[in-house]
C-alpha cells in the first residue's frame, strides 16, 4: 500500500511540473524568439554594411563626393537636385 501512495504522489508531482514547464515555455518562447531575431538581424546588417564598405565602387563614390568631382553629365549637383523651370524664376 505505501508503494501505491508513493507512485500516486510522484505522478501528481510529475504532472504539476510538466504543466509548469509548459506554462513557462509559453511565456518565454516569444521573448527568446524576439531577442534571437534582433541579434540575427543586427549581425546581418553589419555583414551587409561591411560588404558595402569593402566594395571598390563604394570607395570611389565616397572619394568623388568628398572632392566634389562630377559624377556624370552636369556634375554631382545634377544628380542631387533635378532642374526645374519653376526653381529658376
């Protein structure tokens, strides 16, 4: 008889622990997912930025913008602000 009581008590305790585990998983899972996604996206953005900075075309563009050299027909200002007849009046 004492063995039957012990098994019953252990079954109840196991059931309570399992329900507590399920409840805490429901609370923690969205938080963990959000933190993991934020970390992942920040690392991806850093890698993309590093790749862009290492590109020769990027460095050429930065040198051109700093020196004020023309980048195409009309110079750098032509690409920055398209001409409009209303502005000239």
